[in-house]
C-alpha cells in the first residue's frame, strides 16, 4: 500500500533538517580564527615533490601517447 502523506512528511522532515543544520553551522560549528604563520611547514616540501612527480608523469604520458 502507498502512504499518501509520505511526500508531505518527507518535505516537512527536509525543511526541519535544513533549518536545524543551518542553526548548527551558524551557532555551534564555527571555523577557528586564522593564525598568521611564516611557512606551511612540511607541506611545502610535499607539494614541491608532488609537482615534480606530476611533471614527470605528464611527460611520460605524452611520450607514450604519441
């Protein structure tokens, strides 16, 4: 049997859930304040390494595809 009020109850549930999620994001789960730093630490060397690996990988893909 099909429940005729299911779409209306689903819409009401979605409205309540959206309202409560919005309230939670605005009042409870706020981002921390940014802090100024000079460097990004270990991520700088990791990013540099990944850049070199990406250049190498792309060059190999171009060489093998032609």
